[in-house]
C-alpha cells in the first residue's frame, strides 16, 4: 500500500469565528483551482476536492477543527503554503 508523502500535506486549525463557511471555502477553492494537480482538504472523517466549494462545505468544520490540506505533486508546494497561510490567517476575517 502506498502512503502519501508527508511533505505534501499540512494540518492546520480553523481559527476564524465562523469556521469554514461559504466565503472561506470559496477562497480555498479559488486557490486550489490554480493547481497543476489535485488538491485535497479533509478532516478525520473524509477528504474532499479542495477546488469545490460545495465539497469543502460538506466537511462542516467549525472553529477549532483540524483540517489537512494535501497536494498530489511537489509542483504545487507553493500553492499548498498559500492555502495554509490563508487558513492560519482566519481567511482575512
């Protein structure tokens, strides 16, 4: 069984009061749509396509939730770091 490369994933905590809501999901999806390869976001229960606002919203992440953002290829490392910075900043809210 192949294990995902840990260097291609980051776990972050949702810090903004409203959690991962539509506006914040749209910001993540906008960045993920610029990736050369697939980008995934998930919690302990599931992982979804980070380029889809609806998929992100199905995670139901409130403030304090831990999410993991994963890319499939090192070509997208800069994008991964941008998404991590966005989440850590509370989506600019």
